[in-house]
C-alpha cells in the first residue's frame, strides 16, 4: 500500500506548481503567432478560470474521496466503472505522453547551453528520476519542490529584469501573418490550446490525496497556493517576454524567455543573466518531468489495484512506491520522446480536456447524489464554477481538432485497445462470479 501522511501542503503545492511550470518556459508562446497578444491575454484569463475552477473542484472531491486514482475515482463514483476507466486511461495516457515531451524539451535546453543532448541524456533522465521515485515519495516530492521553487524564482527574476524594457507598442503589434483586428473571437479561439499550457495538469494534484497529511486541510491549501503562484508567473511571462522582445520574435522561438532576454534591444547574446534564466528553465522542466511520472504512475497503480489493468501494476515495493507502474512509464515515455513536441502538446490538451468534461460532470453529480458525503473542504459556488468550466472545456476541445491526423488515429487505436482490455476483463470477472451465485 502507499505511504500515508507523507505529504504536507507545501509539497502538494510544489507538486501542482511543478506539474505546470515547464509550460511557462515554452509552448505557450505559439499562441502569440496564432492570434496576437491581446487575444492571447484574453485566452489566458479564460484558461486560468477553467483550470483554477477545475483544481478547486478537485480539491473538494479529493477530500471527500481521497485516492491515488484521483480523477479516475471521481468519474467512476459518478458515472460507473466504464466511464471511470476511460477517464483514467485518458489521463494516464496524457501524462505518460507528456513525459516524452518533457524529456525532449530538457534535451533541447541542455544541448544549447551545455552541448549535451540526444538519447544518452533522455535515457539518463528517465533512469535517474524513476530511480528516485522508486526510492520513496517523500524524496521525490522533496526534490520536485526544490526544482519547482528554483523555476519560480527564475521566472520572477526574468520579470524583474525585463519589466523596464516592456513597451506597449511591442504587445499591440499584430504578427504580419495574421493582420486584422487586435481582438476577435477567431483569434481568441486560435490561442486557447496554447494559453491552457500555462496552467494545464494542475488538477492532477488530486492524486496526492491518499498520501497527504490531513487531506481536508492540506489538499485545498496546497492547490490554492499552486494556483496563485502559477497565475502570477503566467502573467509575468505573458507580459514581459513579448513586451520586451516583440510578438514576432518571442512567438516563433523554441526558447521564448531566452530569446526575449538576448534580443538586441534588451541584453544581447552575451548576457549571463539569460543563462541563469535558461538554467531555471531546465529546473522547471525537470520538476515537471518528476511530477508527470508521479501522477501517471499513481493513475496506473490505482487502476491496476481495482483490477482494470494487470495485477502486477498494482504492486508496491518495500518503500511503498508502485515500482512496476514507474518502470512502465519509462518504457512508454522514452520512445515517445522522439515525437514532435508540438504535436504532443495538442494531444495532451485534447486528452486532458476530455477528462475535464467528466470531472466537472462528476463534481456536479456527486454533489447532488451524495450530499451527505463528508467534505472537509467545500468550494463556495461550486455548482456555478463547474458549469462555467464545462462550457470552457468544450471550447478547448473544439480548438484542439487542428491536431495532426496521424496522432488522432494513434489515439483512436490506443483507446480501442484499452476498451477491448476492459471488455475482456469484465467478461472474465463475470465468468468467475457465475459459480459463486449458483
């Protein structure tokens, strides 16, 4: 079984920040080229409302139904085992795919800064970080908290360093490829899949409830601290990077923060401060890598423990960590790091937002069908928050269908195989139960 009371609210906050913070160093900036800064700003505010509301709904659910399975358990409780299974598969798949993208981004930074990259670095990353997770959740979360804190400090230093160089004209200048009005519904819609990258996966902190100390207090405190921190850092990068470096330069860069700092009208190529921010980006990506492996392994563990995946995935080692699930994450995530990270971004957003529909629905259904369920934390206005979240989630899903066709086919095939697995296991369970009822 998992180790109980291993995580206080600071480590839960660190998990939530670490899950997201890498997305504030790269990825989000592609939205600038899709719709311009004003549309990106509006999309960012909307996605902050979506992800913040979702995380608070999960905070209430996690204290009422504390489980390593997180969102899988909530969907199962509200809609039955089959829907719960599909949500669990989608979340586990998104998180696992995300580990491959995180490894690719880390390699890109280490290669440009230190001349080290490629498969040796990727293999070393998976081996070392999975090894630390196998050693113990306290050790893994402690290192995650440190890496996440360094990344946040780097983002704040970035904001202070670039604030004097921010010019309104840089923000309001539309990319040449777009033209047209600075604010439009089409522009906001185009920015949405990239804006959500600034906050996405913060709701996965719910998977820590089973290992949290006093979940009724530590879960909401940790999640609220994570949301507040991420909102501040998101606004810092969204205003300072394009405000100083320009929308065109930052929007097309693979390393937007570094590109903004080294632009000719800011600090230039020889800036030591830019290298400090680059190191902060590496720490942020490592923190996210740690957290994705944690959340994905707990999802697989919980589903295997409930008989939905092979039993060996539900085993834990002497230190109370699900080592078979951790090893499987490495076996899947490492090969996936060869896929174009831009394609992976949209796949992760699509998968997780399908889950979000069911999480908001589960929150509403459990709230109405199980009103007497003990809830150490209750979200004020939770019903309104959930309905607003449902509407915004549908917008995000619609915006994600610009995804590469091959990736859509691959996701469809994977889900078909997972559905076959569920039907086969359900049939076997039914056959075994028949003699017991005779």
